[in-house]
């Protein structure tokens, strides 16, 4: 079971993440979004969203570069394993607290407000709850890391992560004997990868770079300043901004 969770399950999770995301984008492109509830309790959304997203982004890139950067490159810059672990604990701790605080604000807002709850899907609640549990486990791993700051345990997880991407058949052995908190943290992270294509998290793969070269501004309102005549009828998108229509008398 240990070999399955840490040696086979990562490939299942990454395959579902990749294939599922592509399939959803091709099959249901209009569901590829993070439905906004900004109009409902906007101030609380901004506070929670900023804390959560900034914290999660710092954690994501910290894990990405921290686990997948080759050891020889780190040693080339003269960074010791202990120094790297202290840096990870400090930055990860601050980012984790930010993300967890923001996440609690977001889930409290989503569950406490009946209007927002009505616009939330079951998967919205499930994925946010799992992210909060993952953040809590991540903060608990700091307590374990503080007991030994030599960096050796972090090196083990670097070997494991890089072994997965280099198809090392014995990658799971690097996690043997690790703290149960670390093992749960890895397992839950892989499970979030599995659920990724079926949740609102897919919006992480979309960056609005096309707005950098989008031509001009979009006119979303009529430029009319005077009121329409009573006989002209209601304003429609096709008639907005045009000259008033007149009715021809019946002969």
C-alpha cells in the first residue's frame, strides 16, 4: 500500500489532472470558470480572496522550485540543506497562515450567507474544505521540521518528487519512515490533483494574457444622453446607441 500511494498514485493523479483538464476544456468549455460571487458581500470577498490567493501562490511556487530544483544546483550556489529548510519553514509558515486565514474567511462567507450558498455547488464546498485541510497539514509539518533543522528530511522529499518525474521505480522508498503528517500532506495533495479537473480550480490554468493585445475598449453601454421617445419602445442591445426609431403611420 505504501508503494501504491507514493509510487503509483502520483502517476494516476497527474494523468487525471492532465487528461481530465484537456477533456473538460474541449467538451465543456463554458464550465471552465470560477463563478464569481463578487456582487454578494464584496468587501469580505476581497479580503479573503487576496489573502488566500497570495498565500497559495507563494506555497505553490515554493513547493515547485523547492522540490524539483536539482540538489547540485542548490549546492552550486552554496546553499546548505539546513538553510534551505529554515527558509522553507519561514516563508511557508507566513504564506500558509495567510492562505489559511483567507480560506476560512471564504468558506465562512460561502456557508453563512444563504445567497452565496445557493450559488455554490457541492464541489465548491468540497474542494475549498480539502484545501483548508491541506493548508492545516502543511502548517503542522512545520512543527515536525522544527525538531530537526538539518534539512535531511527535506532532501528525502526532493528525491521522492524528482524520482516521480524521472520515473524512478523505487521513488516510494524515500518516503518510508517519514512522519505521518508529511505522508498525509502528500496523499491529500495528490487527491486534490485528482479532483482538479472536476472543480473550479481549473481557472488556475487560465491566464488573461489575451487582454494585453485586445484591440481597444469594449462598448457595453449606449452613448445616448437624451431619453428615448415613448413611441420608440424599449432599448435593446441591437438598438442601443442608434438614432430613435419612428413608427410609420398606418395607411
